[in-house]
């Protein structure tokens, strides 16, 4: 969706690329350089981790979610855009990010009828500090594009944890144990759920949320994010 502006306002406050922040023409949201050079996940894709086969290091690890999809790797101008969206209150990119995510869901999960889409939660403290949950914004926009119902707050984060991206891989799973719960468990029974987050590194946050949905009776859980980090490779000693 393009933003419409008064011509005078457009001249005074031109749109900026939601990835690299350079000025763009008219109602565009993405500059030509980014449009042609974003780090897309393409080719043969691992169904377990959502990355291209060359970037996969999941070794077919079992997860509580049935599949994960993302349009991009978390690098280059995608990384820059996500940081502005997540930490600098630049929410103008949500519609464009959601458009890419919705297209990816349609491509990677064809024929799946989702009962609803929900988001990975943040704690009450984090929401107060930031003013919004970026994953909830994305889920809402994806719902508008796809027509799938958006159910907010299906999963609750019940206490603070250390940031996942600041921890080594072997500590990430334990860092999230017991962190999430469902205030209305019956809402997910026998449902096929699309779970939305902005980025995924190790996948442990999505996996823990999917576990809670599964424990409370969800039929299946699929995940969508804007970007995935390239999997950490084990270093041979």
C-alpha cells in the first residue's frame, strides 16, 4: 500500500525508503537499489528452518512449529530497516514489511487455511518502554492483506528475560523456559495458527511460543518473520 500525501507536504516531507532511509520518489516506500538488492531467501529452502539449503545448519532439529517462512535474511539494509522499526519508533515500514511477509506465507504455505494469526508477545515493561509491540503491528497488517483473522494477546509473556540475541545459542532455550502462557487456552484448541515475529535468530522464541500453543491443543502452528539470521555454523576443533 502506498501512502498518499498532499503535494506540498510531499515536497516538505518526502517519503524515505523503509529499508535504507534514503529519499524516494512520490508514494514509493522502497528505493530502486533496495528493491533489486535485498537479501532474499530464494532457491531450495529447508522446510525446518526456512533458510536456503546453503545457509541451513538446523540438522533437521525437531520443533513445535510445523514450518517457518521469511522473505529475507537479517543482513544489509533489511537489518538496518528492522532496527529502525524496532528500536527507533519508525513504524512507517510495517505495511511494506507485512506485504512481503504475506506474499511469502502464500508462497511457502499454499493451501493451508489458517484460523487466525497472532504475534509473539513482549513483556508489559518492554511494551511500555517502546510504546508498541512490533510483531503485533506486523500481524495486524498481514491480517488485513490476507483476510485471516488477527487475534491479539493469545500468548502472554509473564516475566522479563535477557535478550535472546545477546546470548550464545546453548543458553537461548533455557532462557525462555516457562516465560509464556495463554490466558484463554480454549481459544487455540484444534486451531491452525500463524505465529508472527519480526526476526528470528535461533528460532527458540518462536519454538517456545509454538510449544505453548501445542500444549493447549492447537492443531498446527506455522511461523512467519520478516527476516532470519543465517544459521550459526559449528566450528570444528
